[in-house]
C-alpha cells in the first residue's frame, strides 16, 4: 500500500512563491496508520524534550527558533535521502521532482539561483546522521520512500491564474490538482491512500476528484466538517482520499509534505531577500506576509520603478 501526504506553504503571503508538496511511501498492508509510532525509534513529534530523534511535525511547529530552517532541512533531507543520492544543489533537488512548468517559471524569476547548494541551513554531519538513522528504521519496518513531488507557483503565475480563476483559493486548487494526478505515477498497482489538509475553505471534494480522475468513478465514503473521504474506482489501482483539518498532525506524510513545502519556501525567500538587498542596500528581509510585505514593497518601490519592473511581477494582488 502507498501512503501519500499533500500540503502547501506560502498561501497567505503577498511576496514570494506558493509551494505545494507531495510525499509518498510504500508500506506493508498491515502497517498501523500512525507512522510516527511505526518509526518511533528514529522520529518524534514536537512534544516533550529533544531526545535526538528526527523532528517531523507540522512545519509551523518545526520552524521555530533560530534553528528552525536547520530542523526543516534535516527532516526533509532525511526523507529525500531514502530515494537516492542527496541533491547537492537546488536545481538537483527540483529536477525530476518539480511538477508542471515550475522550473521554467522559476528560471524567469530574477532572484532564483538554481546553483544554490543544498544543506546551507544545517550541519552536514547532522544531516548524514539523520539520513542514516531514518533509513535504518524505515528498512526495518519495510517502509520505502518514493521521490517527492513539488509544485512551485511564482508571483507572475499566481497573478495570471488569479486573472483566469478570480478566487485565490482556486489558484491553490489548480496546483493541488496537478499533485493529485501524480499519484497515478507511483510504481505498481497497489492501493493508494492520500491524506490532505482542508483546501482553501472548500467543504466537499467529489467534483474536484472526478475532474482530475476522469476515467475513474468517485464514491463518497463520508462528508462532514471534520472528515471527508472518497474512494476512486475504475483506474489501474484503487485510490482513497481523506481531507481533514490539521491533517499534518494526524498523518506523518502530510507533516513531511508541510515541511518540504515550507523548506523550499524558506530557500526561495532567502534568495528573494538576497536579490533585493543587492539593489536596495540595508533593506530589512521579509517573510512576505501582509503588513511586513507592504513595508518591504515600499522599501523597494523606487528601484522597481527605475528597473521598470511591473507590480504584478513582484506583488500578489490577493
């Protein structure tokens, strides 16, 4: 059986890209739903003291304190390290993993640096230790990881999609649909169980799933405020979707997707801030969220005008 988790980072900001991520692992059919429990010898949630195990949780809980980026990077690379050699640059990380036109559109961003080394936030020795420890426990439990998938929506594409779709939530849905379709590329024909957080305030998802999986038949298992479940039949494999609030606290795959999306978002914002600091010396970095994003935009506005950079290339209008 395949376990899949999907989440996003950067839905709320006005600056920088929206990033979505999908993680997948193959497990024996009788594996308990709680992967944290199955892999407890190597991983933990953010409860209690740090005992040396790998922290995997909602990215907001992992990304705390001065070592937040390092903890994100360690967890993400520990998982990616199970799918092959660790990437050494951002381009290698995105290669074969980025969905749609993500790479093409990133290359059009003036701040994007594809040659940026991977492993800039954490210590190399700690990353290696995490990869080895996580791998040993996964192998003992017969948990096999598949290369994650990422969808990056830079600001220009975000605004172009808004022009077409009008609603900000539909921009998120457009990216999510592309990740949904990737579950059909998982090896073999074993069933797939996909866990997703609530999407942009949407309540029901059967029409959305039917749109993505046109050759299948979507059956509603249950629909409520706390849980929506659907099973898709008629494809090469059975696919089960669950949508629930705070899914990253219930499913380790969703937590890892949350961490991967947040990690990439942090890498991109590091590049974004570095780019603008070369043109506006002394400008205070931003995370891109409302209020501070407006401050940052005001700080760089004169340079944008001098360089004839349109507002829609930098600022998300919703």
